[in-house]
C-alpha cells in the first residue's frame, strides 16, 4: 500500500474545479490537499468561498480546506495539479507552475496548440503522454532537476468526436473526410452565468464561439503521431483529413450529442457491421492499465434506433464511456452515426483525473 | 370583388386541422364552411368536438360549425379542401375526394411519392402545379367534367432544406452533394400524444421514424423537372444529387433548425458573398403573384453569428419566410449554413394555404 | 387629428426598454423620439448599441435614432418618458427628470413605496392617478410651472395578483386574507444574464430576491384609497388585509402563473358562480376610456379545468388581459383560483404604455 | 445469514415496475424472481417485453426472466409482491393476490381509502403497519392460514407534504390548517405517453386530475391514529385539520417541489428556529430499525435561501431523504416553507421497497 499522491486544484471554486473536487473525493490514488482560487476567495474556508452547484453534495473533506492563491509555492508539495482555471487567467499561472517543476493537467485551452504539449483524450490517445516521459527521462539522464510539464485536456466536444475515430483508424486506415454537427449541453459553458436561460428555453443557439475551430484543429492533433524526436506531435494535415464542425447549444443540462459522418481513404470501405464490431471491441489503454476511472466498456454500441439520448445514456461507465448509435451508411460520405459523451466527465474534469491516473500508472508522477 | 372560394378542412380536430382553421379565419380568398373529422366527432359543434391547443383562440366563426364525416358528398360545394388527416386515414378518403372531382391540398404523406402528384413547397416549386393545369386543360379540351386533383405539401423538414437550394441551383447550377442535420421542434409530431414529455425534457431524441428517408427522397422530387408530357415529375437521380439527412427531435416547441452543407457540381464554386446575395435576392413566385400569405422577404439572410434561433426568428413573415445564417465555407463540401423554418407554417398547414392561393391565382380552383 | 405626443425611453437597450420600443412602434398616440441609455451606448445608432433579443424584429424607425445619455436636457421635448432603467441607476436619474418638469412612467422599483407616488396597475387602480391630477391642478392654480411627476408600474407578479381582486372587493367587500404561490417566467429577470440556464433547465428555483415582500407590500398600496388631501395613498394595514406570497422561478419564457387563495371579511361569502360572474363582468376604466391598448375583456374566466396555461393563454388581448381559471372553494380560506398574466406586458412595459394612454385620456400629459 | 426473501413485481414493464426492478437489483433483503405484466408481454423475456426508459441500465439479472401473467398462482412463492399496476387493472388483481394469502405492497390508488388498509409513507407512519401485525397475529391465534394483506403507498405529492408534518405534530401538537401548492415533476405521470411534450415545454399545467383531492384526503389518513380495535385507521376530521392543495405540473423530470403553509392549533406557536430544529432532529423509525434504504438524514433543513431545488437536491439520501428550505413566518397562517421530495423514490417505488424492509424488520413478511 503506497501512499496516495498529493493533488491540488487550480480554479477550485469554478464549475470545472468543483467537478475535480467531487471526482477526487475518496479517490484511491490521490489525496486532494490544496485548493487555489482567485484572491477574492483566498484565505476563506472552501465552503465559505464556493457557490456549490453540483447535484452531489460538497464532500466533507473539502469544506474546511483554506483556499490559497494560485501561486506555485502554495502547491509545491503537490504531485499533480489539476487546473480548472478560466482561459483569461490560466496562461501565466500554469506557466509559472511548470517552471516550478510541477505536473499540471489542465482543462484550459491556453496551451493546447503548443505542439510539445500533449493534448489528450484519455480513452483515445494516452500514447501522446510519451512526450512527458521523454522529457522526464532526458532531464534525469542529464542530471537535471525533475522538470515540470503540462498535459492539456481536449475541448469537450472534441472528446466525443475522436473516441470512435481512434479504433476505426487503427483497423480500417485513415479517414479522408469527417463532418460533425453537435447538440451541446449547457453545462459546458459553466454557471456564472454560462448560457442565459432566455437563450436556451424553447430555443437553440446555432453558435458556440471558437468551438468549431477547436474541434477541427484538435482532431488533427489528437489523431496525429508523435514526431521522431519524441518532443512534439505531428498534426495531420488538411490533405490527410478534412474536418468540418457545426456546433449548436441545446436545452440539455449534461451530455453532448454529435451527428457525425465520415469517409475512409481506403477502398472498399468496411461494412456497417464491421464498423460496429470494431467499436465494440475497442479497449482503451487506460482500461488495460486498470486505471481506477477507466470505463469497463469504452464505446457502447447501441442497437435501439432512437439511442443514444443524453438523459438516458450520458452516465454509462460513470460518464467515462462513450455511446454510439445509429451506425448506418451515408449517401454522401461512407458512414453516419450518433455519438454521445458526457461533457463534464470525459470532456473535462473527468478526463483530467483519468489522465493523471495514466500518468501515475506510467510513473510520470 | 368576387366572392370568396369555399373551403373545407379534413381532419379538422387534429393539430394540422386546427392550424388550417386559424389560417383561414379572416382570409381574403377563402371562406371555411365544412369541417370534417372522425365519426366520433361528426354531428357535434366544432367547439364541442375539438380539444383546442393553439396559442391563438378558437375563431368565433368556427365554433358552431357542425362537424361532418369525411365523405366527398359533404364537401361537394368546396372549391378547395385542405386535408390534415393522419396518414392512417388519408389514403382512401383523399382518393374518394379526387374521384368526386374535388381539389385537395393535403398534408398527409400518402400520395407524395406518386410522380403525377405535385409535391410542393410554395416558396420553392409552385411551377410543379402545372401538372394540375395540364390535367384541367386536357379535360376541358376533351369536354370532360372538371377533374379532381391532389397537391401534396412536403414534409416539414424538407421545406426548410429546399428553400435556399432553389435560388442557388437557379443561379449556380446543380448541387452535387447535400447534407443536413436537423434539430426539429416537437409540434411537428402533433399533440395526442406527440412527443412524450419524458422523452424531450433535458433530452434529445436522435431519431424520427421515416424522416431521413422522406427528406432525402422529397428533395429529389421537389428539385426535379416536369416531364416532357407534363403529366409527372422527373426525380433527380442519385447520380445527379446525393442527399444525406440526420434528424433529431429537440426541446423546442416550434421551428426546425437545420445545419446544412452542400457542394455544387460546377467549378469554381461561388463565393460566400455570392451565395448570400443570391439568397437575399430571391423572390418566390407566390410573392410575384401577390398571394396574400406570400412572404415579403422569402429568405432572410442573417449576419449575426448566433442566428437564426427558433424562438427569435421562427415568426418572420408570419412563418412563411425562411431564415438562413452563418453562411460560410465548409472544409468538406463547399458551404455550410444554418436554416430555420417554421414547421407548422411553411412546413405544414401554412404551406397548404399558400398553395391554394397560388392555385387560385392561376385559376386552377 | 391632433399631433402625437412625443415619447422618450430611458434604459432603451435593456429588456424592458426594448419592449417599450416595440409597443411604441406604430402607436396612435405616441411618437418615440428619444432613446437614452448608458454612457457606453450614448452616441451610437440604436441598432449598433442594442443586443436585440425580442421575438419581433427591431422596428425600422428605431434603428437610426442616436442613443443619448440619460439626462433631462436630452428629453426636454418629451411629453412622456418611459423608464426601463435598472434600480441601480433609476433613483437619481428619475428624480432629475421629475425636477425638470418631465412626466415619467417608470418600471423601476425605486419610488414605488413613496406614498405620494401612484403605483398603478392600469387595469386595476388608474384612479390613483388622481394624485397627478391634483398636483397639476394645484400648480396651475398657484400660477407655477407645470410640475414633473412620476408614476410607478407595479412589480410584475403583483399585477396578476391584484387584477381579480379589484372587482371582487368592489362587489363583495374587503378581503381578509390572501395567499399566492407564484410560478414566474424567466423573462421577468431580463437577459444579461437574467436567470442562468443551469438554474432553470429541469429545475425550479423557489426564491426570487425581494419578490415576496414586494407582492405583499404593493398589494396593500394598490388596493388602498386616496388620502383625503389627495396627495398620497393610504395603504391598507396588516389588520385590514393579510397577504402572504411564495415566489418561484420556473422554466417558462413568458407568463406568470399564480395559485391564489382568499377569504372575504363579509359573511356569508359569495358563491363560486358569483365570483366568476363578477370577474367576467369587470370592465376596467382603461377600456371605458377607450384607450388604445386596453383589453377588450379585462379578465378571462376559463372553464376548462386545466387552464390557464402560460404558453396557450398569455397573449390574450395582446397580453393586457388576465386569465383566471379553476375558481373553486378552498377548505382553508374561501376560494382558490389560478391567475395568469403576461409579465412583460401587463406586468412591465405594456402597463407603462397603458398608464400613459390613461394619463393622456385624462389630459395629464 | 438468512436467505433473501423472494419478491415479485406486478406491472413490471411500466414506469413504476421498472423502478421496482432497479431498486431490487443487488438488494440485500430481497431477491426478485417473478415479473408479471399484461397478457401481451407474458411469455416473453423481460428484455424483449419492456421499453426500458430508466437512466440506469436494465440490470442483467432481470433480462432473461420470463414475464408471467398477473395471477396469484405464478407469484405463490413470493414473500412480498410489489405492485406497479395501473389503477385500471389493480383492483381485482390485487384482491386475488390478497385472497391467495400473498403480501402486497401497492403503488396503485385502488385500496388507499379502505380504512383497514394501511396507507404508508415509510419515513412518516410505519406504525400504521400494526394493522398488518394484528391481522397476522389474530389468524395465528385462531389457527388459521397466514392471511394475505395489502399495504398502500401514498400518492407521490402526499409523501412530500406529510414528511415534515409528522415531527412537527409530535412536538408541537396538532395542525389546524395546512395549504400546499405543488410544482410536480412529469415522471409522476409515467411514460406512455405521460405528460405530452407540447403540454410541458415552456408551459405549466395548473391541474392534475384527482391529485388535490388525494392530497387532502390522504393527509388525514396518514396523520390519523390506529383505531382502538387495531383493525382500521381513524381519519382526522375536517374539524381537526383543514387541508387545501393546488397542484401544478411543471417542466421538471424528477422531484416534486411544494410550497406549504401551516397553522398549529396550540398557542403560542413555536419559533422558526424551533421548527427547523425539530425537523433536523427527526429520525424516522425506518432509520432506527436500520432498514437498508432508510435515509441517514430523514429531513434535510437547508439554510441557503434559494434551496431546495429539484435538480440539485432530489437525490439526497438516494431520494429517500426529504429537503425543507425557506422556513419562515407566514402572515396568514403560522409558517411557510418549501419541501422537496423525490416522487419516484419516496413518492412511489422507493417507498414500496422501504415499506417492505420495515415489514421484514417487524417479521410481518
């Protein structure tokens, strides 16, 4: 029985921070000890600083933790730091943490496009964490101090999109073209204020700022390969894969639904049954590593023609499993299907926890 | 000042029938005199037979009309009969009406696929009504009685899809490939019971029985040309246009949102600005004919990046105008855009009224 | 044909201000010429300053009006000024306007509790406007300049509550006890951000800050009598009427539903039929004065047992009519019933317009 | 380790039946062996007969159970039978089961008003189960076969109402008058079709057939005492307690919110703090008996002024705990407060399970 790793949370009073805290309560690998938030909250007991808005109660252990400011010194004993910071603040703070030798798993978008930073959906491309391993090994070899590093969690809607792509590409070769139209839950926009009620009752908002670009770009990084020098990721080029996203906000609390279509490069394309079997057979590396939060079934292939539905299917495997339904031929590309993922679990805080579990399994933290 | 044409409504107590009645109240061209419904309702005053579920009050004139059974004899004085019958009943009843020489405009799907029956979105392909004109002229020439005929209203989600296609095809030539992912309002499914509340609160249903096939097929008929003998429509073939639809039911009362993408056959494709200008410039024939319900602006091209939205934009031009927003280039096909149409107006009963106005303007009724 | 009165709107970019503008478009009595907003908006064309969020399009006439700052000088030619200012700003601005001799009809709460300021629900207590008449007459008699004045619009949920009370008290005498539990629409909280979507999807918030106190207090003023000196309103005392409110925010866009119970002081209490007849027979003074916006039927007494419903009934008489249903005996007090009123019409901007129409009919503006 | 009791479920394919099955999966006391449904389903595997609509997956153990018809013979080995039958069918079937010596816990309303049948909210009046104990003891004493019996689960909205009343009456004496206005979730109406989506999106329905009468009547039975002969319940009379309910259906999936007011008979009334402390201190008998499903905290007294909220608070103690907030003085009666209860747990199937656990703890099954 080895001791638990010490964890900290940046942006602890925000919606992502609250989810990190819930997921770290009673976690077998991590003990949450440090909570960082804005100067306004620093110095208060967490229960006094937070406007708790989760459906689960605020865990007892967290109530009396004194909130600290977001500086590296306060987190110096942390083996891993989970960042739920807003993008407005995450840039310099996370940089400071990395320079101080800390290991950061971040939900912010600030460093996602840096090619030497792994952008990881833990049920899809944990192999990109090898960049971290190489960095650590190189420092060790050179007799340097253990370096800090950052791993970025993908955008929530990207996570659902790439989940089924990984096994398909592994089995049937590269994808030539990919389209997705999303129906995204409002929890993805946070709470204060997040999506205004008047925008979303009896309504759809066919636009989420920056989201389509994120999905199109991140997909090319997540499906990309590690460069030869093992220091960066080689993105897929526009010639290698064409990706088109159309993003909508819908009146759903949790769970992103995506209607996707795709065409393989190789001819003949596989059959519908082959596609479904491939998805069903997929076991993600996190499951193979027996990580605590890894889904038992990575991809649930549903046969009822009106599934997946967010209210009924978002909590499969505690939100770490992705559901795929209605796999069928597409008159324009090869296949179309519906993908459902839990945006605050596999699409945000939950992904961070599972990434940390993988880092631990690989002895990177 | 000529007398108003006499109108009847079949399926008068249903949700489509109720909408026909609302739209015919105070209509300058039509006077609603006959209401037909199931044997259970026949003989009752309309106000006693109907479970009125509209946001407008039941018009006074309709309250005391005695509901009749749906037989041609009872409608024999009608210049036009609007059918809101369920598909389960519409087949033989509408057939009987046509054989009795009546002019039927039907929202039911039963005869949509018959190639000698015009399938009309009145702001898109009223020229298909020439089949009716030919039939009438031929009978006249042969000294026969004036024949009955049927015109079918398209499926609600098809109407929104084809609205922007018409002017684009006219200006830039044929479309090679077309995809649409719909976010459809629940009013499209009627009231009793329609979409159950438990299916649609905090939820999406990524399936509407038969809808995708309807959209793919009807598009090929509506964009098709009149055959040389002027007795039928030549559908576009799969080689001429590839259409792929993914249909979702969302928690919205009225207004279908569609995220569409398309590729033209001709190269080079037009620019985004050319596409938007083309849509803006489009004046539908019904407007040129100065039909009472014709939209002042057929297609509203919105420039705000978060529009159209169903709650805010569905009532433009009383629901007869279609809104298009976010016209932009598509990495996979040529363009993507968001289309919003009012499913119970231009997608159902309202389309029927406008079709009848066009029939009248052309002296077909 | 006399010229239209000149109108201005304070807080023109906010949600109440937007409603004022819509209601003043094509109004027969008023011509909207001045739009005031925050310094951030001042100097811009209205169409550039506003984030228009109404289901009706921004009226053409308003688009090019240059927004001004909220000072009395800019509004000096206005015969009436409608204020949609936030309470945070309304206090000193409205005071300045009154001191400058302007006639203000305000939706802000700041001066509602001043006993010399009429607090008016126009279909209920327009007689309280006599305070204005007295003030104007006194100044005239004294040879002074025409004084400015302010009339306050009631809180939105108060409007629905007192509407049925007025005729009942007139006919059956004072009410001893009154309870209301409200189910209030989110449009009452405005747009930016108003009620957050995460608070209201699949949820109820059983609290609206200050609302219960407002309802309990305002009812006592609105049902109160004009003092003998005609300079103030005598509130009903707690002994004269006990009022208890419980306020909830519910997932409805527009329309406040209230479940009310009441007990009369006089015994025996009237019958259910007498109560319903009394409500049906009520004709508000605004209707007698033939004001343009006055409801044709002030109170709609509905007999279907599942009505009124906000989506179906909120727009009766363009939102100026109030609907009452389920009038029945109450085992605890005398009667219970359900009241529905349109919160942004008779409960806010619409009430302001109708108040101004009454002021005009009485030659107070 | 004694063997588990054998359980059966009547109406197993319906929404209440599905909930029984979920709650019995992995239950330490009961083993579900028999599933009864309509003749249409009988003979099929459960997984083939049911349209599963729960957010939890259909438990593996239930999938292959062959559905039987609802006759006593098929359930003869059951120690307890949970009935989720519709009221249309429950009457004769449950009667047959009792006559066959079976122990039935029913969610149907058919026998609730029979004074010799306990009507039980398990966290409120399990002492009423003594009627069962007496019946069993009498039969034993007379050497007769063990008799069957029925225990009724209360109406869902009654459960939330009476939960806080029980400790208050015990401590502060009888209640003179009680009002409740409910905001009820749609899951209470089942699935097929339950509440139509068009009735509940952007809407409130201020009426639920029979519900107000049920709440008013059932409260008088549940708070009543066991008659001296221990064979029936003496209802409270209208003189002893006046109860008035106003019931509304709201757009919430699960969780009934109730705004209640009450007046005690005894003067002086307790203070707000005394009321809150009394509620906090309440430990229900089921908890004292250490029943598996008993809530750890029977009543959660919330201090945040905007709580309880259904989405955030309905799952406290797995839905067996009731939340009370906003306890405050009422200008008309003594106190007002907001009560939230989970309608499908403590208000329906969950109550049945906890009743059975109490029956077991008392050796009545």
